[in-house]
């Protein structure tokens, strides 16, 4: 299959546009990374005593800039007549494409979250920023899981009682 000189920049731009969703934030309160599967977390309990909305700044890994620069450079290089005008248009396209790609990446990766202030049962307060799919609010009992990241989730009744792990004869778990 032969691609025309006009069709090639369009194909490159579409391929890069398809990669943009990969820049979106993947870590939410209910999403874990593959490397955290099977990992362990230290668990404690507490009560939410305060919340405030926060904005998560968009990231700039450079993928958007590079992708935009490549697409802009390729597209720009097909504009004009002789090799000089193609080169000038290619450089201009790369600059504009890089700026546009960076702006798109920042826009796709930014979002909103909530900062939760939690009074821990074991003493002390902590602040955890995460998304709020569970609808947590002030007064809710939460489980605090500290592993790869600290996460809050609704506690189903708080910490286990003092007899957790004890046998009926009073001995410990063997």
C-alpha cells in the first residue's frame, strides 16, 4: 500500500493522538499498579476529621512534547516547494507541535482529588490525598493501608477486637 505525501502526516498525527490516553492518570483510590499485586500493607484505623478539594497538577513527562514535535515536524516538512521551504516548515511544525503536545499532555493528566485529614486510633493525625470514588466524608471510619502508597477505604467496623487470633483456651495462634 502506498501512502501519499499528504496522507503520511495525517497517519503520524492519528498514531500519536491514539497514544495520548496512555498519559492519563491511572492511580486512583480504587486502582493499583501491577507491581503492587501481592504486596503487603501496614493497616491501621482512624476517623476522617476534615476534607478539602485539591487539584492534581498535570504531568509533563515529555512524551507529549516529543510526540507533538515529531508529528509537527513530519507534517511541516511536506509544506512548501523546494527543500529549503520544507526544512523551515518542518522546524516550525516541530516547535509548534512540541508546544501543543506538551499542553495536551498536561490537560489529559490533570484532575481533582480530595485531601483527607484522619485522626488515627493509635494517635496523631495524617493527611492523605486521593480520589474519592467511595464518597468518604467527615466522621467516616476508615482503614488506612500503608504500602506502595497510603490509601484510605471505608472501615467495616474498625479494628479487630483484642481476642483476634486467640484460641478459646486463651492461647495464641500456633
